């Protein structure tokens, strides 16, 4: 008998609601796709999205750009990172994080992660002291949030600024406080596979007036920065407008028009994702040979993916396990692969780094780490089918 196959696309992005489609169509008919214009004023969809997102997070300022990677780059520049500076980052993340550091002309310093997929605070302290780095670009990778109280206390003691990569944590909180509101700036993604699907785009939030003004100018506002609504005063721009290069990283009004209606859907999307993640975690965690990361009580996550380890498999058996799952419709990604694949990579794949290697403890964790998307369209009853396929293929891979 043929083994069962999952008849779902686990890579399906969140649907774009009809309200967003109508808003995009209206914008296309009018032709105002660029966010600025001498006669446009401050009512563009981009300016309104920034204002709405800042209010939702309780931030003073929000700057829309063309990607979360660009938001991180601008946040680093606005925090005073200069070419040649060292910037700390956790070793479990995606390539736009070291890319943003490289874009700023700085040097990434890779910090170990724990078995629970968050930054290792002991190694962070060691690496900060050894490297002299004064900036941390913290990735809440795949929605896993470190103990932010301990982390911020440590960084304050070390005199280190924190930029948060919140590409996977829009709507998530630590002890009731939104991610992106702990460090000097928080950077969010509007890419199709994230919590709000605008195709592409990024949002930078901060309470730092100089960082915000520099980010608006560097993103490519020309002298039309007054058309932003969640912005600093003109006096702040006067300090920076002739000193800041234009990198043309603007958010388009079309992406903003698609994104705005989805902000109102975040709570319901979070409810669905949390339900599916909880079901999958319970089922997968019951399979012998599978380990899931511990999630602390203070962490209010919004998981659009799930991660688990199969630590008993050697590389050859692990490849057989992945191939068996993928052949049956359960597409698992692997951070321990020899070469970067799709969106997935590890520090040893980033050969442009001066020291392109994955720290040893992180390397051992990634060697057997699986990663699976949780689409919003996943029916609750399909969680059992996914777990059954994983269990059967794991058992098959373990056979001699």
C-alpha cells in the first residue's frame, strides 16, 4: 500500500484580504505608487501605515522601507555603527542579519545559541568583552524570544546598544511587552511569508528622534520628510538633512496599501497560528527521538513555523528522514546542510565574513534541527497527519 501524502502546500503565504486588494486596485488606478510627491501631503498609504504601526506598538516613530534587511541596516547606521566596527549577532538566524551588518561596513561577531534556539547570554558576555563590540543585532529567529529582561540588563551593564530583528515576531511579546520595544530600534518584515503579507517591505520603530530622522533621510525621502506622520520635528531633521546620504530604500505606497488592512487581522492570525503550533508541538513532542525547544511562560509567541530536533540521527540518516518527509508532502528545512539551500543557511556558509564558521555548540544544534512553516490555511485536523508522517519517516530513517 502506498504511504499517505499530505495534500497541502505548507509554503502557502497568508492570503491577501479583499480590502487590501481593493486598496491596491484603487491606488493603481490613480497612479500614486511612489510615497512622495510635491503636492501629495502626508496622506499616502505609506505614511498612514507608519502612523498606525507606531500606535499599535506604542512607539514614537516608525519608518517604512523596502525590507526588514534595510530596516536593520538603517537602524545600525542610526545607532552609530561605523565601517570596521564589530557587531554581535546570534548564530541561529537568516542571511539578511549578517547582510545588514556587512552593508553598514561592519564585522559580524557570531554568538552561540542555546538548545532552546535563543542567544546564549553567557557567550554574549564573553564575546562582547573579547571583541569590544558595543552593538548587538538580536534576531528573534523563527519567533524564539530570549529572556529579554536578563538580556537588556546584561547589555546595559556592558554599555551595548540593542537592535531587534523582529521579522518573525510581529505581534509577539515578552512578559506583556511587544518585541521591538526593548532595544534602541525594532525591525519588522512585510515579506509574503511573514505575519503581514505585502510581498516585500520593512518597518523600523524607535523612540530615538535622531535615529528616526536619519533613517527617513537615508531611506530616500529627499527633502519631503515632512510627508511622514510618525516622524520627529523639523528641528531634528535640520541636524541631519545635509549629512545623510540617500540610499533609496523607500517603502512603496502599493505595499503599504496591501499591508494596512492586515494589521487589523493580526490578533486573529495570532490565534490561529498559536492553536496550530500548540497542536503540532504536542503531537511532535510525543514522538520518541524528537526534541522541541522549551518555551518560557513569559514568551507570548506568534509562531508561523515550528522547529524540532532529531538528535539521534547521523547526517546520512537525517538526509533519508528529510527526503522521506518531503516525498510525502511535509517539507522540512535543515539548517545543518552542507550548503545553503532556499532561505536556509548558517554562519559557515557566509564566506564573505572574516571568520565564516558556525560556533561549535550552535553547529551541533543546527546539525539535526528541522524547520517547518505553519500556513494559516492549515486545517487543525491536518496536524495529526503531519505528525504521523514525521513519526513514520523518522522510524524508517533509524533502521539499519
